[in-house]
C-alpha cells in the first residue's frame, strides 16, 4: 500500500484541469529554453491548453489518436476544437461555483451568529456587522479570501480564490458578492439567508480583458542516444489560479511529441551522476509502493520534491491502494542516467499508472517528479474515487 500523498494528491488537481481544459487559457509567451526539443514541447503544450488545432501538427500519430479519444472526437483537430469551446464555458462555471461556495459559507456564518442577529433572517446588524460577516465567511471556508468593496470593479484583477462583498449594495436582507473569472468577466451573486441565490454577469466600466495568460518554460534533458526521445519538463505558472504544475513530454528525433504526462517535478531538473542501476531501483520502488510505511517510499524520493509537494514524509498509515504493483522493463532515457519508472497501482478494480522521473544521485536513484497520463486520469475520475 502506498502513502496517502500519492492518492490523487492536491497537486494533481491542476493536472486534471490541464486535462479537462477547465481553467487555463494561455497565449503565446515563448520558451526560455533554447534547445529545439524544448521549443517543440512548449509550443505543443501551449497549443494543447488553448485547444489550437495546429497542435496536432506537432503530435506523433499515436499521441494524436490519444488526444482524439480524450474527447471522443473523430480526429485530433476536432478534439482541440471541442477543448477550445469547453474552455470558454468552463471558465465562467468555475467562478459561478466559487460564488455559490461563498454564499454557503455566508449561510454557515449566519447560523453561527444567529444569536447576535436576534434570531432574525438578516445577514448583519449592530452586533454582527458586515466586516464581521466577511471574517466569519473566511472562518467558515478558509480557502476563500473575502474582501469588502464598492461595485463590481472592486473584483477586477483579483486572485482565483477572492470574492468581494459589495459594502454599498449589500443590505441586511440581500448579500451582494462579486467574483472575476479568468476570462475577465465579473459575476454577481445576490442571495438571502435562505433559498437559492441568483447569479448574473455584470458590467463594469472599460474593456473586459482576460487575466494575464499562464507562463510556460521548457527544460530539456539530453537524450541517451540519437534514436531516443528527449524528455522535456514544461512548467506552467498560472497567475490567476496562483498555481504551478509540470508536464513531461517526450520529443522524438522526428521533432514530434510522442508522450505527454502531467504532474509535479523539481525544476530545473536535477542533473544525474550517470551511474546507478535503474532495474534495481525499479524493484525497490515497486516494493516501496507496496509498503504501508511512508518512510519506505519517501526514502526513495528526492528531498526537493518532498519540499515541493509539502509532505513531511513521517509516520506510517493505511492506504486504499493495494500492493499489486507492476513495473515494466526500464532503461536510461537521458545521457545523465535519468529514466522513468512506471508503477501501476490499483484498488477496487481501478488502476492508475504513476510515472516516476528517477535521477541517479550519489545516494542512488531518487524520484524527482511524479506524473500521470492525462487520458488515464480523466477516465479514472469518471468513476467513484
């Protein structure tokens, strides 16, 4: 059994977003890496995120077919067109859901302070003011950042988890809250202490512009042989979501992307020493994934990745993942000995493959990144977890 931080952890949430096209709409920014493979990887990733049909020109036939299956489309270009259409809708739905979450948190705050409101169905009063309500909403849902402002313009250029209470238009009976989507649209929620709130897109002075696009950077690792693919780690930083994720793409000698995985990794990539036994490490990693002790697996993870994920890697615990793991034959994929160890874990008839980016160090191989296949993850998330 594997430790809890490998059970579809928090950092894979963005990987799901990348797979579903639900939150990132990016514009060309250019890669900072000068290697051709890195340029190809960044261009492919950028096009994939926005749903650009030209992305398919950079995909190898097997990956193009996989992208088509991802959207149940007839071909890769059609799949990208669907992604582009879904992006526009999904961006607004995300913000609407956030405002509904804020309204539910406000109702919780109302219930907690009903005695201060003399048991009346009002949001605020003399003993429980509007600023006090904002603080209570934050306490009810710590993921939200709540501000007071005047009018919808107060929500402009706010971070992904920020909602703004309209101090001028909110009344004891009606709470007015704003939120900005990544498209630049500002939504208004109006709700009472009971019942469902109303949602509407509001207007503000000036031109509505999308939030600054995500920034992409590519880091390429030298291939082990001219016939091998070049591994490129693509870092995606989204200023609206205030999140970072990595994609791992394999660019073949033909200049096409053959594989695409999503997850988290140490960047720039850790350089390998070139000397270690990948097959022995694969066996040790397989055994560690099947252990109930966090320390068994965390001993094989690079400290920089542990810090990145934010897990202490201490103690032991039960896991819902069974120990029936499999590891395919491994080989060195880059000149410094870096390789990928794929471990398939399963529970209750569900399986997912974790692709471990393993780098040889002075202490042996260590995992510096963990990735999943986007299509496989989306298929898994379609089932109860």
